[in-house]
């Protein structure tokens, strides 16, 4: 059993009473990009999870040191 | 009876015509592009009397069903030299369709500036004398005084009068703000070249809609679509943070234009995120949710107010915040709101104008980050100085005149807020759309996949371009794409209820592909060959930080995009 892995996390929606939360976060070993919002208690639908500035398949395991951003999916003007 | 009206501005005459059978099931972009293709010489001077300006609501426009009454403006573009369809919200499309009109065709050139007043079965030309030289805000105020606030207006500002390539056609929103633009491609310059200052579309009376073949079926099917709009989480985000929330996403992806497209990410953008905007608007008492057209339940629009709660600009959009903000290294919403207000008043495309100023900044004409310098450019555009006219010619011309190679444009039209070296699907759209670099032709940012990987991006862009074209033809806002997967059947059923003819999924796709291929054919005859379907060479050479990305979708793939269905 590992002791978890530490990622650099940014959350671009209300989280832990902040508008933009940023910091290191330790998550369980084997945590995936797709499962991360639920782990953080983020229930808003249509969230985007970027790992090192890219979309990855949701089943992608996170690795120590990854830069992970959770944002609202969005699209520009029509 | 379905009608169109044709105005001969040289003669000062008009005639209502039954819609030809061949046009019966064409609307919006399909109809403007078909008329332009059928009637305009592709080699003509875009600002000469041979060009024609066509306004057309969508096939399903004319009711208060959410976001279904967009207005298409089509012509040969003075900016790209090819065919153009520029799409807008506001109430013009709704009112035209209510008055039973599927298209308005402006031909020739008037001797004196005109106002065109359209009602049910009526059209009048009046001298526009006292409106000439006025901005869109003042023009709208005077026209509402004369024709009542229930009219819809499509007007040009000083930029359109001066035939600037950046000029759009400003349509009024439900409260009468002339802030919804057919912005891209210089359609305002074409309208100015005809010497039409304003189109006034009168209110035909309460609850007037186009004639429905099967009204109960229309009500039933449109309810299904509206329910999707009302309950979709993908739509709900627009009510919370509008389009502006796209900025933090594209910045994190590393594809946000910073400093004339020289970087893709900047920490300073945190002051102009969608979240920041929503909080500030709320704290100041502005509007975070606003409908740009009557009946719209998406409500992506907003109203920005100053610290004293006074309205400054509507609407603050992602592309505007980027091209007039981050791209100029100006990370200040109040400054961007002032720029937006100036653009709306002049009647210009915020994207092309921001792109042109960015190129001028790179040339050293003014410094990046210089808010007062930008405001002075708007003053010069109003006054028509040489510098003002240079910016008004668009980014590509600014680059040629000032010796800047790094101009992010395709077919002479500047890209919007997605750098194609990172958002490669949008790069394909920029390159292959007959419209030039226009994200609204097929915006792939909504796809949750690796945008940096060039593989599969031609197919991705193609599908987004087809869906966008379908929505443009029906008259729906591009944001209806968020529910298109579940609402496509509703939309087809609404078509059947409206016209009494079957419409299959294959029919819809065929209609979109035919439209695009018609436009490509026009461009080829206009001299825009496959070599113009390219992202600029410098974007294949100069790597963009932070990913070190270049645009690397092979040309051969771009060239084949429209070969198959």
C-alpha cells in the first residue's frame, strides 16, 4: 500500500471557501483524472480536468507532481 | 406565402417576390450563401454596386422559442475577398420572420444615405440625412423615437459609413441596445457601400408568427427542445458565467492569445477570468444573465457596469476579453469594457479590431498594455484619420503596412481567441471554413480531448462545422449545440411542423454540406484557391509557450476535408 501521491492542484470554481483554490494535494494512489472531482467533493456537472495542460482520458492515473486543473467546461461566443 | 424582398437602391425601388421553389427550404446561412452564389459575380468589387447584401433569418425563426431567431448577413466580403455569412443575435431575425420575410436583398448603391423601413407587406425608403455620422447608440435612440421601441433595428456606425473592413451590422437586443453584431467579415462596410444607414423592422403586432403547417405539432416539438435548454447543465453554465469562463480553460490549455499571439498562457489573466467577471458584475449590480434576443433562455449575455452601477457595455464575451484584453496585455475588465463600448458604438468587430491593434502594438505603434493608446485609436477610427482607417482595414492590412509577419489570420481575417497551435481542431476550422478564420464556423473547444494532438482534428472540425452550419440554417444559436445531440430530432420535427415536409437526419447533413460546398466553389471562382486554406506559415515555425506547440495538421488532410460526406 502506498501513502498517496501529491499533485499540484488548481480549482477554478468555488472550493474550500475560495474562488480559486491552488495548492498541493495528496490523493490516494491510483487516483484517476476522472474520479478526482468526486474525491474533492465537486459535484457540479460538466467539469473539465486538465493534467499538465491537456485533456486526458478519464481513466488516466494521476502521478506525483502532476499539475492538475479542475475548471468549468466552457465555450466562447456565438 | 413565403416571400423575399429585393431593394434596388440605385433606382429607389423594391419588389416583394414569392420565394423560388429552389429556395423554399433554405434559411439563414444556406439562403444568404445561395443567393450570393447565384447572383453575385465572385470577381466583383466587394464594395461596388455589383455586390449584394442579403439578410436572412433562419428556417425556424419568427417565434419566441429560445434562441431560434438569429440573423444571417451574407455578401462577398471586403475583408476576405470570398463569400461571407456573418451571424448575429438581437431581434432583427425575429421581426423579419414575423413579417413573413425569408430574405432581404440589397442591390446597387443609393445616391444618398437611406433608411429602409420594413413592415408586413410594406417597404419604404427614407433619407437618412440626420443620422449620418452618428454612432450606433445615438442612431438607435433617434430611430426608436420615430418608430417605437418595439421595432428591431439593424444599423451601421461610423465604421460602416467609412467602409472599414472591421465594420459589422449592429442589431438591437430586447431592450434596444444596438450591441449584437453581424461582426465578422465587413458586412457593415458592404451595407455602408450601399449607403444604407439603418434597417427598421416594424412590430407586426402581438403574437404574430410565421404560418405553421401544423401549429399543435410545432408547440409540442418546440417544448421538447426548450425543456432541454432549460435543464441542460451544459447550458446552465452560460447563465452563471456567460462565455467569459472560457478564458481560464483556454489559458490553462496554453492556447490563449497573449501579446499578439506570442504566448499561450499568462498568470496575469487571473484578473479577467469568467469567475472574476461574474463576481464583479454581481457586486456592482450589473446583469450576469441576459437574453440577446426575445425569448432566449440560454442568457449567455451580460451587462457590465462601472463602480457606480452605471452601464458601460453589453456584452462582455470571451473573445472580446481576449482579443481586446490579453492579446494587448491589458488585464483590466474596466478597460476592456470601455473598448467594448467603443467597438459597439463604432459598429465594429471586437475580434478583428483587437487583432489589428495587437499587430500595431507589435510594430511598436503603441505599447502593449497602453489603455489610453487604445482609446485614442478608437477616437481616430471615429474621426477617420489615417491611423484610424489603417486599424479599420483589419489585422492583415496592418501587418502588411507596418511590416509585421506575425499576423494570425486566414483569408485576411484574424483568428479569435483560440491559438491554432494548441486548439488544433479550431486551426482546421480557421483554415478550411469558406469564412476565413472564424471560430463560430466550427468551434471544437467543447470536445474533451487532447487538443494538442493533430490526429483526428480534420474529422473533428468537419463535424463541428457541419453542426454549426445546420444551426445557422435553422436560425438557432451555436450554443444550442450543447443540446443538439438530444434535440436534433426535435428540431427536425419543428421543421416538419413549420413546413409540412419530412426532414431526415441525412437531409439536414446534406443541406449543410451543400451550403459549405457552394461557398467553397464561390471562393475558388473569386480566386481563393486551396493555398488560402492554410494557417500562416509562421505558426508552423514559431513554437508557442508553454507547450512549445506548432500547427502541424498536414496540408493534404486539410485539402480533403470536403471531399467526402
